């Protein structure tokens, strides 16, 4: 069996190209902005703000709605190896584009379809699973493939953007 050499694989990655400081800043900012609008900040971290108004407006059970995050996060965790495999197969640009469209579709369905608390919880799980490709994984992949020296600094800066 003729397997590709890891050395050839490293040479085909973007880091083989000399990087200017301007390119480094654009890569870190782009990855950081991707982490800023991914699954966590958009749906998970902001949900506490919207939980009370959703329950007050609909009369649905608060425990049921908030409890949907447990199974959703479990499923997102289970999909992480598949996300990594697809990321390696298609590359971060195409993968993130498709993932963003799927997540957007999940959010639209979440906003329009549910007629009950149980339906809302089910669509919340669906939206999060559809958004499982928009975790920090693809954006960390981009940073790791471009940076050899100062990789930790680049990852730290990109990850800090979502915290800001």
C-alpha cells in the first residue's frame, strides 16, 4: 500500500507560503469573527436572555425549554468527530459555508415552526445539531494550518474575539 508522506502533506498546507504581518492579522481576525458568530455565541450563550420572554409570551414550560440544551449539547459533542472528518475532507472554507447555511436554516425553522413547548425543544435540538459545524473547530483548524511559530498566540487572539 502506498501511503502519502506526512512531509508532502505539510508542504501542501498554506503555511508553506511566507506570511506577511498583514496576512497574519487577516487570518486571525477572520477566524476570530467566525468564532464570534458561531453556534456558542449566537444560540447557546444568548439563550438565557431570551428564555424568560419566550416562556412569558408562549406559556410553555421553562424547564422543558431550558432542558433541551442537555440533549442538544450531547448530540453536538457526538458529531465532533464527524465534523473533524468532513473538515479534513472539504477544507474549512467550503465546510464553514455549508455549515453556516445549515445553521441558518435551523434557526429559521426554530423561529417559525414550533407550535408547542415540546416542538420548540425538538427544533432547538435540530438547530444546534445543524450548527454543530460552527464550533471553534474549523476556525482553530485554519489558525493551526497557517501558523507554526506563535500558534498559541494566534489561537488565543482568535478565541478571545468571541469572548469580547
